[in-house]
C-alpha cells in the first residue's frame, strides 16, 4: 500500500529545516555561519518538495519502448522544483527506473540508487544489472531494488542543450594542441560561442540551477517518492562528488553509501584545479598503456618499447592533422578514441587492436571507431546533451578563472611534461571562463552528525579521478573506510572482478560491515591479448 504524507505548514517546515541543519562535528574548525552547506530557503524548499513527492509516490509503469529498458524494469517520474528557493515555482520531472530485488521480502533492505558520473551521465541502465543477472551484483540484488535516474538536464529529465547535435559531432575538429597564438584565439572564440549557446538554448532559469547541490536535493526528493526513510547509494566518478554533497546536506538520510573513483571535493580543487590534476594523471596512465602495447608487440606490431609506441602515436597525429583519415578523423578525434585506453584497461586490447589494423591497411577500422556517425541522430543528441550537462554543472557549481593569461600560463606550462590531454581538457572547460549565469560557491563537503560510515573505493593510478581525491574525501568524511586497489588504474573499481574488493562491497551493502580500518588490495588482473 502506498504510504502518504500530509503536507505540513510552512511554519513547521521552517522549524524542521532549522532543526535538521547539520551540526558541526568536532573536526569541523569553520566559524559558525561560514560555508553553510545549504541556504535556509533551499532547505525549506527541499522539504516541501520531498513531502509532495512522498504523498504522490511514483506511478511505476512499463518503460517507453524507445528507452530500451524492457520488463520487468519499470519507469516513472518524480517532480522537483527547478529552483529549490522557489518550491512553488517552475518544476521539472526527473526520470527514474527500477528493477525489484530478487530475494524474499524478509531479505529486502530497500532501494539502491546509482549515479555513474559525468556530470551528464545517465544511471538508467543500473537496473539492468538485475535483469541481466550480473554476477558481481547477484548477492546485492537479493537485498535491494536497483534504482536508476537521469539527473536534471540529462536524457529524459528536462534535457538541456548547448549546440545543435549534428554540428556538435561534425568532424574533423581543430587539433587541440595549438601551433601558435592564432590557434589559441580560434579556440577561445569557440569556447565563448559554446557558453553563449548554452545560455540561449537552455535559458537562464534552468542553466542557473544546474548545480551538484540541486541534483543532491533532487535525489532526496526521489528518496521521499520511493518512500525510503534513508538512502542507499553508489556513486562513481562525478557520482562520488554528488554523493559527498548529498551526505553533507542530508547526513541523517544516508543508510549506506559507496563512492568509487573519487573526485577531490576540496573547495580549492572544484573544478579548475581538478581538471589540471587530471592532465597529470592521464599522462601516467597513457604511459602505462604504451608499456603494455610494447610488451605485446608480437601481437600489435606498433613498437617494442614505450618510446617507439609514442613515436608512432606522434606520427599518427601528424598524419591525421595533415590529411584527416577518411576525411573525418583528425588529432581531436584520435584523442577522443585513444583516451579510452587511459580510462579503462578493459579498453587496452580493443584500442591497440584498432590501431594495429589501421597500420596493416584497414583504414575503416579506425574511422569507424574514432569518427562520427552522422546517421545516428539519437546517439548524437545524447552525446551533445552529455557534454552540455557536464559543462553546465561544472561551470555553475563554482567560480572559474576569467583571465585568459592564467589559463594560457597554466596549460602551457603543464603541456610541457603532460602533453597527452592538457590542451584538449583546457578547451573542454574554457566555456566556464565566460559563463552566462551566476557561478555558485561549492558545498563544503564533510561529515556531520548522523552520517554513517561511508565506503570509499579507489585505484592508485586512476587518471580521471586521481588518488589524492579519495584521500581528501576520506579525510573529510569521518568514520569512512578507504579500500585502495594498489597499482591499478581503471576508472570505476566496483564493476571489476577483484575478490578483495567485491566481497567487501557485498558485506557493506548486505550486512553494513566495515573492516574498521583501511584496506589495500592487490590489483585486478591486467588484460592479456587473445592472440598472445
């Protein structure tokens, strides 16, 4: 039977908001009133929205056919305010889906919500881990309904846009590594035009509310709509920062939380410095992949030392810049494809295989992997939307440097030793320098009274979220436990086969068990080419 909650008066909500405000912990040295994790108006607004959602619940139904989630997965919507300071103003609908737990009623422990990262990633595929009987999640599936959602602005949740999708995927794009000042000026103009496009296509009202804090508030409204007193949550990549913000704003609403591959939540890191730190880490992971390719030169025939592999990479970039492969793959497209090897070692063999085929004369292998598919209208809309949300959230979350001299100085210096990603990452984020709406102050992520122990999982050589981020999150969330996969570098550890980690994830989610101390695990198995 659906549980209903009667809306209380505004006066009672104000009292509740004040009473529920997180109290400072012993380790919190901030002066009273500074860096408040949530404004009073937003605190009241989220309670109003949550009460409405709890009263209405979710009208679960078969998912629309074009969403790609067959039964028994069910879909629905949860209504949230665009601006939590104006809870009776404009609203949007957050798309959610679920697959029911596979265990007995006595085994069921509630709903488990998931965010894969981004910003801009959709969590709607998470329930398929139950319906597809994923081996890693079979035990957890007995205890939890798996719940996915599209965060605000993503996919089926009031999607935003910054550019025509077909224009967005058109290739080849300019080489991200500038040859001189003219190239830099051209990229600066593109970034400013993109920022302007975000404002024009999305509108100031929505764009100004595209923040991590508001997404965390949306999650709490979803929790209420699910009729769950407390939240069980897994966040990967950016989803770790989202989880940290949620834990800060709603510490007493957390039951169990796993954060995997962790964004550094320090105010001074979010987001400009975090992206510079990425450039350093990606270079290290790129070097790991080159060493692996060289080790299996008998399979790939690219080079038998990392230096030779690098030489071949530079030659490939130069050739693609002079004459784009298949007319559509230049240096930017090459980087977009090869970057996958720096993210996930599960991509090592496939990326090396495509490159090897190209060197053997199969041009189409590389064009198909790295070039755009202009006929995939739906996929292109999704890709553009993901980048739009990434940009909107990171640019609105916090203040960014507006001086081009600073951007130029920092990235020119960094590129000298870390050339793989530096300039590409800079251009990706440069729209934030000319952002069209007010930029906010980040939530000061840290534990408050009532927050249970959080499980943090991280590999030491992760490129997208360097290891220092996990250490900082661990320091801020008192009572958390850190599991380190030492020597590994794949992004998203909980989805890999490593019994040392998998067993602890199960124990935590099913039994609430933590070791009581941090744990270091040996790395999961490194890929071996099939042909070797």
